[in-house]
């Protein structure tokens, strides 16, 4: 006899819930936000209509050799200016119908849908903001925040960032080199990273990058060109061999190297968070507003807002290796 609906077993017994809350099957590492956030990547602004970074861009050329009674050069040399960035809006909503909340009372629920859905909203906001910050800011009709593709450009001699045209002012160009293989995969990765790292620094020892952020294939390719680590180690639970680095130990010139699932393929960004900032307005970072109930719906709406933009104060200390193969 066919079941009229879900069947006798399903109708007579509750499911055996093996997890307390829903298990994440969608979110990525969000490494750009998470890792750099710990190192002072964000910068809060207490109001204002733009994010402004003062820049020093010229040498005072009045300093030179002079004759004994020669008149000194008293020309006034302008050496300061500013980079300005628009404040962009990033937001979203988390909506609950009155019906789904009424159904999710403690006696009849499998998990707390209010807490779980709010957590999903927070993770969704971070996930999509992280992905946006790899792009060039032209998305959604120019409403997207500026991203690494614009600020640490693969074509650094063109484009305007912070109101300053890199084609006109060479001081405002990030560093860029290609990591294309010559013969075997990743045979130029080490040298291209080294060149870019040194270009970003002063004398190789000052203002050097702090992190290398790349895609997984490049990260794994970099690991293959490292000296192999092979060890036999006795532990409390087992004895075994380990022939690979742990990911947390992989570095380049002392800077942490890690991958982000949202990073463009074949790309490695060399970042210094003193000169790359996610600026945001005070009280405007992933702020969840008080819930509101629409007058024409049986629902509750939570709103999340961020007012900010990705900004650079000195692009010459930021670099990218492109076309890595």
C-alpha cells in the first residue's frame, strides 16, 4: 500500500538531531578581512564626508651645492598633497516572518532560527565584502568599494586612485611584476616575489611588505619550491613521518603567506597594512540596527550597515605579482 504522504516511520518518530546548529557548507576563509584585520588593517574615522590621507610626494630641490656668496634658491617647493576616497555604503537585511518565529519556539524547534539566521547574516556580509575588496570598484554602477584590483593594479602606470592620476604622477604607482614560468611551473615565482618585495621596500629593510596574499594554486606552487621538510617525531598518540610544512609556517621574507578563495587566479598581493587601510566611519562597521516591523508585513527586519572604503596612503609600498604559472 503506498504512503499517502511522508510514511509511517517519518510520521511516528522524530529525527535524531546530530548537530546543535546548522553546519557551515558555504563560507570561505575571508582571509583578506580576517587575517589583515588582526594587524590594524582597519582605520576608523570620526565623521567627515570623505576619507583623506595626506601624502608627501616631492623632494625640496633647493638643496644643492653653492658658491661662497652665491644667492640661495628661495623657491617655495610644494611637497604635500592628499589622496581622497569616497565613502561607500555596504549593507543588507535579515528578515524573519512572524510565522517562522512563532513556529520556532523552544518546545518545537531543532535549533534557534533567530540566532542561526543572524549569524548567517554576519558571515554573509563578511563573505561578500571580502570578495568585493578584490575587485576594482566599478561594480554595481560604481557603488562598490574600491578593491585590490584598483589600488594594487596589474597596470600601475594607468588609472586614478584617491583622486591622483598614476599616469601623471609616478610616485603614485604600485609595484608589479609577472610570474610567468619560463620552463617549469612556478620556476619564476620566487624571483618575481623577491623583486616585487624589494621594490615595495626602502633599501630592502624598511617599509617592506608584511604579508603575501594569493590564490590556493599559487600557494601550493610556492610550497613545492621550498626545501622539503622531512621529520620523524614521536608524539603522545602516534609515531609517524611528516614531509610537509604546516600552512601557518609558510612565509616569504618573514611575512606571512596565505591564500584566499576569493583571490584572483595566478595573482599574489604583497601588502603592508600601514599603507593599505579599510577606512570606516565610527559606528559604521558591520553595525546591526535595532529590528523594525514593517507596517504592511507580518515580519521583522534586521538591517546591517557598513560605511567605508579601501584606501591607500602610499601605493609604492604595495605590490602584485600577476600571470603566475
